[in-house]
């Protein structure tokens, strides 16, 4: 456990050990007549100071309606932050491990899952690899639709060994991260994400705290060096057969969805645009929830227990 960092969410904190390392998870809620029994998994984005705090509005809302869980991905929040290679495969394995444990705790029901930004790529791959574990997936401000099409036929990542080597150069390997995570720099990043000077101040405070934790630089350095970006993600998105809800904003620096025509119009995809930045659930939670709830209302409530997912290799920590 990282010292000096409070839990980002209320509820029960539990850790699991998986092939992706020790993962901190936060859970709350129980089935109610107003909500489905299927558990809901929330996955934060990836940036220099990411954590489960980024899904707090959704977590707080749905904890009153159904079983809900959020996870700190490897290298972030209160999860393990060891010095090792962080890549898209590791993050996808972390999703598999979290899903397996969440299903085990909820009668092996298939889950609904929501991811933010780059983590949408990890969730999409996990759903493509183990579709029976999911009732639906939701992507908020997903990456993979921007710039040059990432539609390679073979799975891989965009990692640049020369860049990760440069970031770990002994002279500045700590100084670079300190510069990236100064309060004014974090604020500027959030303003770019919001497309506005009006950001969520509690999120900023938690971001500043998580940046101070031991080992905080490792996962962000591999993010900056491209190791968490998949080269084939457009093909993964196209391969999804289960129900998909996608939401995105129109303000700020993260509004390039030039390749969304690759999936727009497909019967299993529902796409919503909001007049917000990249974190619409912080700005217009009521609108986001209304759209997502309408999407979920069209799905059958799954009460049949299916087999556990194919990635059950995890050990619970009491």
C-alpha cells in the first residue's frame, strides 16, 4: 500500500494479486429493484497522475443502485508501482484479473464496464478476448480513433525503446517527472482535458497527492514512450460483437475522432456527443447517466451464471 495516499473512493478497499501485479480495487453498492444485478466496473484513464478518482462521479452515482467496483491500474493510485515495463498487454491482463474477481464475488454474472480515454483500448481488448464475461462495454472519450489509423493486422504497441531509455537517464530520470507533475502543469493538463478553466478542484488535489507516491513515475514514463498504445486497436474495436456505448466531448485537446466512421452505424454501437470536454461525467453527470441508463435499459438483465473468465489467475489478499 502506498503511504500517505487516501482511498479515492468510499466503500470497501480490497487488493488482488494478478499477473499484472497487485491491484487496488474499491467496491460498494448492492442489487436493488431499481438497478440490474450485473456488477459495474469503472476504469480510469492513463496520464501522469491517473487514479480511480477519475471515475468518482459515476462510482458515487451507481453505488446506490447496483454492485460497483473501480480499480487503480498497474502503476497508478494505490496499485503496485514497481520499476518494470508497463505495456498494453499488462493493462489488459489487469482488466481480466479485476473482471474475474468481480464476477466471482457476484455469482459469475457478466458485467457492464466503463473505461475512460486510453483505458478504453484495454477494456476493448479484454472484451474481445473474453466476451462471455461482459454484458456490455462503455467507452468515454476513447483513444484509437485519432491520427493515423492504428489498424495493424498483428497486435503490438507503439513503444519507443530509445525514448524510455532517455527518460530513465540517471541525470534527470526523477527531475523530468517532477516537472511533469508540478501543480501548475497538472492544472494545465486538466484545463486542456476540460477545454475550460473550470475544472474539478478535488480531482486536481488528488492528482497532486498521487504524483508524490513512491514509484509514481514508472507507468507514466512508459505511457509517454508509447508502450500503452496498441497498433491494432481499430481492428479490436471493429471486432466487438457485444453492446457498446461510446461518449465523447467537443471541447479541449482530445476531440479527434476522425476514424469513428469505422464503427458508426453498427447495430451494436450507440454513440453520444456531449457539449463538454473529455470528462463529461464530471461536467454533465445527469446527461451522461441518462444516456447510459437508456442504453442499459435495452439490454436483457442477465441472471444466468456463466463460466468464469479465461484469466482467473489471481490471489485474493485478505
